[in-house]
C-alpha cells in the first residue's frame, strides 16, 4: 500500500471548503493535525465557531474525501474547540480572499 504523508493529506483537504466563507479548510487554518498510521488517518480540526450549523457538513466532507482515497483505510475526524480558532490562523491567501488586506 502506498503511504500518503500528512502533508499530502493536508493538500487533499484543500478540496474541502467552508460553504459560508468559500475558502478551503486548510487555508482557513481549521486543520490542526494530520496523522497517517499505515492507512488509518486522524485529522484534528476545528471550525470558525462552536455553534457552526455546518459542522456535520464539513466533517462529513473531510471523511468522504479521505475515505475515497485507495491509500486510506479509515478516517477519524476529531473536532476540537481548544485551541479556539482565530483569524490569525488563516493563510495569507485566505485573508486576501476574505478582504483582510
């Protein structure tokens, strides 16, 4: 089995967008940790607000995307609220897209 490195998985996650903001979850800074233990993938992430009504939509999108990869056997998404997300976690590209500059 080909092993995907965490950086490669993180790149795949750029395909998952926050539907309200229209920016991918990696550039938003929502993905805190990615691990791959021989095809068993763990993603630790947050959302922009704890009461986000789209939490199921976003976490399921992460699961579906990764489960579709032949190199991945299982996916666990750990949705956490600590540390809290802040706009400082966004990439320069996300800040530009959202008009921070």
